[in-house]
C-alpha cells in the first residue's frame, strides 16, 4: 500500500511539473506573440505618423524621391572630388545644385502635409555610392555616367507617373515640373556617355 501511495504521489508530482511547464511555455509563447503584435502595431503606427496627411502611394513616391535626390547629391559631390574630366565635373556640379533645390521643394510639400522624409540614401543606394568610391580615373567616369543614365531613366518614369496619378495637388504639380528637369538631366547624361565612349575609342 505504501509503495502504491508513493507511486501515485510521484505520478502526481510529474503531472504537476508537466502542467507547470506547459503553462510556462504557453505564457512564453503568448508573451512572444503579444510582443510581435505590439511590434507590428508600432511599425504601422510609425508609418502612419511618418506619412502625415499624404496617401500611401504619395508617401511612397515622396520617400523614394527624397532618398533618390539625396543619393544624386552624394554621387555628384563624389564625382566632383574624383573626376579629372571637366565635362564630368561640370555635370556633377549641376546634379548637386539641381537635386538640392528639388529636395528642398519636396521637403516643403512634405512638411506642409506633416510627412517625415528620409534623411539619407537607402542601404541599396549607399552600396552604389560605396562602390563608386573605390573607383578612379576613366573607370570612375564611365561607371558614374552610366549610373546617371540608368538612374534618370528610372526616375523619369516614376515622376511622370506621379504627375498623372498623385493624389496631392502640390505633389502632382511638383512631379510634373521636376520630370522636365529629369528629362534634361537624362539628355545631358546620355550626351556625356557618348562623349566618354568617343574618348575611349580614340585612345
């Protein structure tokens, strides 16, 4: 009888320990799920606060335009320091000036609508800056100008789309006005690209 009672007591102890472990695991899982939910809610809330009164699509365009413009300024300053080709240097200086002005106008629109814009390039854009930082001479010129052609082609598409589809009237007007400048930059970059090709072919 004593042995039977002992076995029952041991079994109850194991059952109790198992139940407590299950409860503990449930609490951990529940707290983890709650943390994930709170994290997701915080992220959504932060995104809503960042876009202010702009629609999701307008804020997405605005953010991309802001980080893209900042990247152009960084690359232009880098080109101004590294290139020894007068035409490339002149182009780079104009990119810095024009994109700084465009960025200032975009910031005004964002501020009026309570939106918070990026303060620097994206990680992917920073990689491009870093890659060009390691180049020199004619190779730098080629890669920089090629990148300017590609970037302005993509930017032109985005700004032309926003000029048609943006919800915010000020943003739509800004996109339409800036698209003209981007087209001019693209034409300049293409002309410079051909000029550099001619110089390499003559060597």
